[in-house]
């Protein structure tokens, strides 16, 4: 026998009210206070050391910055420093050398950690894999000054390793640091040696995040190691590769000034003088802060343009982008 069910009536307390957004935010901050504390420290770092100094870009539009007069006390000249730089003898050479070093670094240096990570991922011996990872990471922790010192020792005329190898092929010894044709190869190859192992960490993490069931399904379908790489491994790390490539393009004008400066010699100025070293000479050595700020601002704008264009192309091509 069916009984008629009584309708359920909800009695709401008129005095009760839903928590406001401010109360919700306050409780969230109290609950995760240590996480937000770490975020505050990171934001403070970027605010003080990255965004705060951008106020000084105003000096790029002044005759010459003076500590006694401050930012607002100088004579405003508009874009005069930019015109001077574009019309100078050094502009073409600086732009060319900077782009060539960055281009070669991307073409040769960017794929190196990807290849290293893929090869390490295929290693089945965990002990051997750990040894190779440790050995490849170590150069990252060596100071650039020490790296350049090692290069100078290896390239010396007196029992330098490079010249010893050349002697095996009956070649005359050369002074590598004074050879124009040797500057770029030494700079790029030493960068790869120093940074490939460390940069491979993020690609190893991306490879570890690929679902192992995809490999099992590929094996069932008869895919070999090469096809597994093409259809499982590569698509799994493509988003990571694209994001890092966009960031790399955003710093295309940022060659390693410290290393270039240490490797520079008078005979190699033709190929080693870049925008960053020019800013150092003008701003620090000649104390022409306004002109150096204008050149540095131009350098940053070019980086921003490359970043936006690369991100836009990536977003339209494969729906992967930074924003």
C-alpha cells in the first residue's frame, strides 16, 4: 500500500547570511598563510629588483643622468639617444653579432638538452642513468670565470689540449682566443657543455609525466621504439618544448655579456662586440648612463617584440602559448 509522502519544507534562518567574499579571502589566507608568505617573498623580489628599476628608464630620454639632480632633474631630449645609436658606426655590427650568437645558440643549444633528456629516458640501467645525470649537471655549477679560464688553458700554445689534438693531425698550433673564426664556436659549444645537463631536467620531468599506458598501447599495436618516440614521446613533450622556446625567443637579444666580456680580445672585437658589452662600456666605463639606458631599452623592446610574435604564431599553429 502506497503512502502519500509529505512535502519537505526548508526553514531558513532569516538571521543567517552567506559568508562574504572578504571573509572567504581572509579564511583562505589564514588557512594557507605559509604558501601566501612564500608568494609574497617572490613578488617582493621581482618588484624590488625587476620592476622597481624600470623607473630608471626615464633617463633614456634625458641629456645625461646625474646623481645630484636625480631622475626628474635632467634635461629632456626625447629620442635623441636612440637616433644617435641608430646612426652610429657600431649599430650594425652590434645588432649583427648579437643576433648571430643568439641564433646559433638557439639552433644548436636549444635542442641539446631535449636530445640529452630523450637519450637518458631510454636508458634502462638506473645506476648508469644517475651517473650520467650527475656528470652532466656539474658544469652548470662552475663559475663562468672558471669556464673561460679552462678554455684559455686548453687553447694555450704551450701544451694546450686543443693544440695537442691539432698536432696529431700535423696542424700548426694556433691562439684560439685571438682567432676571429674561433670565437663563436668556442662560445656556443662551451655554453652547450655547461648548460645542457641542467636544462634537461625540465624535459626529463615532462617525459616522466607521460602515461605509461600509452607506451603499452603502442606496443600492442605493433609500434617499435622509433614509432613510440614519434607518436607518444614527442607529442608528450611538445607543449613543454614550445613554451620554453617562446621564452627563449623572448631573450634572443640577451647573449651572455659576462662570458663574452671575458672571452673578448682586441682581434675578435669584430665578431664578439654585442649590445650588452656596448652598454657595459658606455654605461659603466664611460658613465654615460642615459645613452646606455636608451640602448638597453631598445634591446628590451626587440626582445618583447620577438616574444609576442613567437607566442602569437604558436597560439595560432598548435593552440599552445604563454597567454
